[in-house]
């Protein structure tokens, strides 16, 4: 089985830092992970790039040749990628086989995950090629400072979840920059009543009916929760990776093989011990 994380979220939310952190952690524990850049506007990286969409198309070339702005140019680039999956991406993935693990570092235009077909097509292609994929939606922890921003982030995460139809983990990033980390606890599993109260205080009474509809939508789906990621805390990194691994069942086949080989003759090994943390 082949495994992949689709790392998505708005611009500046810490997607590349997440990829860098997970890559460095896996290198430290001796686990092979490769990072794929899917952002045609990217300029530099703090991790080795194994596959780069800029070998296919770049935003600068599109802007120069088609006279498109940043948003239109990026959308054109991703649609071009969508049209060339069976040629370019299939060839790039030929070097990866069983038990390989890829991190796809994606661009920050939120419409790509919530409104257009690009990444739905992309993930369907990967699944047909035998990849188990989890969407990792990154949201900046600074969003919790303002209830309207936090709820907007929750709605964006929910929209991406519904659009992509993948195993999904919401990652609350940049927790290392939050001074009062205890204040984040209530946002990890949002409560409808608390959200409604906080939103009402922030927006005023004339938005009461709209606030109720928005909060009820999140409450009815009951699918939005967050895993905090503090990149300065190894335990936090391990927990974040474990959440994603569990979503795509990474390590379960290793557990079976260990039992077959008699590594645990006296008792069954706990499932989490089959994952190299």
C-alpha cells in the first residue's frame, strides 16, 4: 500500500512548515517520507523536493504569456495540471512503490479545495493508482482570537472535507506562537452553544438569525475538530502524525507482518507500537 497526505489550507496557514516539520521528524526516526511541491508559485523550500509541479508549469510563465494575475494564473496552472495528470504525474510517480509515503504541499488558494474540481480529480487519480490519501487541512491558531474568523475557518475546512471526500484531519498550526495554550482547548472540539454566544458578542443582534444558521450547520455535520500542532514539541508532532496515520491506516500492515514473523510471541502488540514513533 502507498500512502499520501494532501496538505491544504489558506495562504500563510503553515502548510510548508508542516511538511518541513513532518519530513524532519520522520528523517529523525528513520522513516522514509518524500515531499511533493504542488504550488507553481513557490520560490524556495526548507525541505528537499522530490517532485515539483514547476517542472510542468510555473505561475511566472503563465503570467508572462497569458497576462493573468496571481489568482487567475494559479487557477490556470492547476487546471493545466489537472489536464496532464495521466502524463506528467503518472510518470513522476513511477519511482514510488509499496510503503512509500508522500506529502503533497499544496497552494493556498482555498477555492481549489472547496469549489473547483482540480483536487477532486487529483485525488481520484491517486486513489486509482493505489494511494491511501488523507487531507490535512491547516488552520492558523491565530484564528481563535476572533470568533468570526474561527467560524469562517471551520466552514472552509468543512467545505474542503465535503468536496474532497477523503479521510480528513484538521490541523491547528502555529500553536507554538500562542502564549496561553490552555485557551485553545475549547476550540479543538467546538461547542455549538459556545460558538453561538461568542459569535453573537462579536457581530451584534442584527446578525442573530444568520449566526444561528451558521452554527447549526457546523453542529449538524459534527465533523469539525482540530489537532493542535506545536512544532517545538516532539510529542505534539508525534500526535499529529499519529492522527493522520490512523486516518489512512498506515502501519496496520506492518503490525500484521510483525505478528507473522513472531516479534511478539507472548502477547499481541498494541497497534500504536507498529508505527515508528
